[in-house]
């Protein structure tokens, strides 16, 4: 399985006329709902503070953006930014896992919305814990909510009855010695459900700190069981805008969308702009069943 870049990349770039997104836009959550593609993206202002913006598209390639962020720092825990959102729809509610950055520490935060524009904060699922890369599964597993998170350098899972209290933490995936993801790994967007298992897109890097994207398949009933994990990355920095920017040599995704025939993976390049790479659903199925 290999992603192919959209020739019109990058699809979103900083807008100098808006101070809150003048420096960079990157690391977008993605969801497909009611025939439209939605992105909630991290934006950095000239002051270096991050907020979250919103864009919508009918084709997944051309976007309309709001002029104001939909989530901004509100308290001391978010003083220097709300970062790297992941969006999951559970029943009729959208949930956003994001990173609250105080300037000296960071932790996972959770919010919910009915319309993707107005967000209600729900607090910190793992209060006080240095943790990132959190994403909720789109449905309960064995009667409990499930959340991927990252206790360095591994991908973990936790379970909850109420989305507030989390426990039963277990490791899902570790770095692989000698591979492109040998130093650290983390989940991208929420896993996608297939008949054969949960399709997990993730990021990782080796000692060279070149961020790449990979793919794995998790068991439907026990996501701690990795059924398959591709040896080679599905995307790595190649284009100029992916290799040079605020953080060089980075492709980093917080979300993807699967339509009837195509997988769209939205990613930040060099922590500066947003692009999309795709592959056919047939190719995804070949990875799953091959």
C-alpha cells in the first residue's frame, strides 16, 4: 500500500492576512459527513501560539475556510496552544481529542460538538500526564469507549465507560528496531473500521527524525492485537514543501477519510502547510486481505 500525492498540493497554506494562521497551517483532523469533507487544522500565528481552524470541501481537494478559529487557548493549560486535533463521530456527536500546551507541558484534552464549529470542552482524559496522539474509536468495543494515545515511544490504548475516567491501559504498537519507525510511533487519525479489522494509519521516525507514515491492521474485538503491519512507509517527505519549513523532513497526519472508492490522507508538511495523498479502496483492501 502506497499513497499518491495530489498534484495540487499543498491544499492549504498560511494566510498572512489572518494573524492567527499567518505562520503555519498543518496537522489537520478530517471527517466526511453528509456529503462534505471537513478539516479542523492546527494554525500557528505570528506569535507562535496555536489555535484550530475549520475548512470544508465538496471534493476533498478545494476548500473554503472560516476567517476565525473554532477553538482558541482558553486557560493556563492551553496558554501556548491547542494543537493537533483528531475528530471522531460517535452516534450524533463529534468528539475532538487535541493537545493542550501550556508552554512548559502538554496533555490530552477532549471537546465535543454537534456542528464541528462550536465546541464544548470536556476536560483532560489523562490529567497531568505528558501525552499526545490521542484518537477515539468511532464505536464502543465490548461495551466501552476506546482511545489510542501515546506514552513514549509506544502507541497505547485505554478504555472508559463515560469518556471521563480512563483505565485498562495497554500497549498496542512499539517501534521496530532497525526500521524507519525505530525511535517513536504514534497514531494518526481515528482507526477506520473494515470487515477484517481496524485500519490504523500512524507516524514514526528513526534516529534521523524524518517523520513518515505507516499502516497496520488491528483486531476488531481486541485492538491490542496487531494483525498486520506493513514493512515500508506509505508516505515520506519528498517534496520541497515537506522537507523545508518550520520543522524539516516531516509528513504528519491527524486524519483521513475513506469514501466509496478512495482513501484520502490529510497531512502537514514540515509543520507549515497541508497536503493530501490518496490511494484506491482496492489497494487498501489488497493490504488488508493480501
